[in-house]
């Protein structure tokens, strides 16, 4: 962890997408930046490994990355020059049923509406938002910027998005297929779908599908982390791995420290240096449900009962609105559903490089109570078999990760929570504390930038960008001892 002789302007602890984006943002401003990562490999939720068999590349966490294309912070960086390439599946999302054609979320709003059936209501609900998707995304991903970039669009979104997903689906959409499609999208919130703002999660993910698609990074999500790291190094920044930070006192001197850590870890490394009131506020921060994940190496494509599902990289397995709602409510109440809502990804639909020729990878997870020790492999595979009979016959290798294993792999995933903390209405506003600038801590020059800060979970890098811009503002941006490096 030795610092260079001339020191650093900033030190970033944690190399997830937020930490790396914050580091590159500062390096772009001419700062000399050091990133310190506890794990042997950088990337946080952007790591790709051969979890099952040699030659089969699996994303350990995130695979489908629409927020990365919508993110103002990531769009501003020349990552294509660092080798990053995107692949789009023919269809962003499929939601199959046992006794009806699958609901398909297409890039085109009208095509989605047409497929869902006459007067489904999809275009009426989504078209106005998708038409102004760029400014909507900027407003939602920079939630504290004033004035907001698109007040009318944001107001239109809020008028619908504040509703519980169950109510929004029943009032705004007609037909079981469209309602179930919205429910599956809203279930990414990891909340009871009867709670306020769950409709907003579903709407925003649908808008992203229509506006930018649901792409994959070619070669695995690690490719996005590698591109950010390459950009950082091109600008003179440094990265060290396999170096856990146990205290702020271990860090080399720097004008700014960005912590890509959840509140529980911040309390550990900052200790009594934090004021007592702020410590109590961080200690009250709530983490959400965990996930149980299964990765598979397959000897061929998934044998979907409905062939149209084969064109979607992401598949929601949960049946009707009522079924998805019941499964997520069971988890919210601390239980394990017998028929869980399963988020399934077949990356080879868009990126055949993930597996040897003729072979495929797939992964799936379901939500479980935080820290659950229940093995959900059978329940997940039963849901897959329900819509793809004969799936188990295609399995060459299998790898499972419980909430405990996920947290061991990425310490920010407390209890298996991949979202960095529950994101209900109260904690969406106070994340991790109620503040006009929640990325700043009471310690001068120390900032938070994990998914526990606005705008929350997802691969967008905005938490890091917000923290970096705040550090630049507080220092006047004029600390560079490394003005070159570009």
C-alpha cells in the first residue's frame, strides 16, 4: 500500500463502480489518485470469474447494465478507448407464463404495447417518459441537483412512480401480461410491491429498456471495471488490491478520502473520529433482503417452452402479478417463498464469448431474508423448469452463492444485500442520513460514495461522481501535482 514519494491528492477506499468512477472523475480533474481495494481483484460488483468450469465466464454479481449507458458520469468518460464494448440482446426482457405467450419488453414502446394486446395501456404509461428519457435519467441519478433538469418530466414520473407497483399495475395497465411485466420490473427494488415508490422502480427500468436498452459488457462485467482502471492509470492514478483498510489512520496523507463502503464499514474504519450523533445515524441504517444465486454451465441453449424467450438476455420467472407480489411479500416478512420470483440471465444471447463454442452460461437469483442460510437451489431450478422443461438436463456444472458467500466475496453486500441498503421511501430520502449533501461526512475531506448514498444501488457510478465533485468544490479543484498524464 506504499504511496508514491510525492503523495496523493485523493485516496479512494473500495473499487466498486462508484469508487472507480469517483477516482477517475478526480483524476480527470488532474488529481493524483490512489485506489485501495481489500479483495485480490478490483471491481466490487463488476467481477467476472470461471465459477463453474474452465472457459465459462460468469459475472459474480451484475451482468445487465442499463444504468451504465444512462449514467451521466459514465457517459462522460472515454471508456470505449479503453476497450469497453457493449452487446445488446434482441429483446431486453422476457416474462414467460405457463398458459399464455410471454410478455416481451422491446426497445420500441409501440411494439411492446402491440405485443401485450389491444389497449394494454403500456404506451400511454411509458411513451411520455421514454420520450424524455435522457433528462429523466439525469434528474433521477442526480436527485439533489437544483434546479432539476426536467421538472415537468420528473413531476409526471413522480405522479406515477410514487404509487405501489401493485396499484399502478392494476390502475394503469390492462391484461395480466402487462401487469406481470411491470411487477417483475418493480421487484428489482427488493421491496414488498405494496409499498410506495415500487411503481417508480418498475417504470424507470422500463424507460431505460426503451431508451438505451439493457446491454451487457462484452467479455463480462469485469470489462467495465477494467476500462475504468485503465482510464485511471492513463491519468496517472494508482490501484492496489488485496489491501484491507481497517482504519483511516492507515491511509496515506491526502486532501480527500472517498469511502466506497456501507455505513457499517464506515463506522469500523472511522471509529470515534466521527461525532456521536452521526455515528448513531449510520448505525440506524437499514439493509435490505439478501439474494441466493446459482450459476450454471450449460451444454446448449435453455429449452424455453415459449421460443420467444430465447431472444432475451434477462428473463423474469414468477408468473402473474399476484404470484410475484406474494413471493416478494413473503421475503419482506422474513420468509422463503416456495415459488420465488427468479431473475434469470442468459448472457450468451448477446455475448457468445462467455462460453466455449456451442455452450452457454446462465445465472439466476431469488430474494431471501438478510443473512439467510436456506439453500434455494431447488426452488430456483424448479421455477426455471416450470418455464423451460428439460433445463436440468442441460447443466454441465453448477455454482451457488448464499448471502454469506456473497458478503465474503464483496464486503459491501451486507447479509447478501446487493443494493447497498433497503431503498424504501424513507431511506431513499435519508441515504445514509438526511442531508442536502449526504456524500460529505462531518470529517473534513472525508466523503461517502457507495450505493448507500444517492442515487442508490445500480451500476451507474453516480455516488462516486457526486462525492468527487463535492471534493473538487470544497478544495477549489486546484490541488494537482500531476497536471499531465492524459
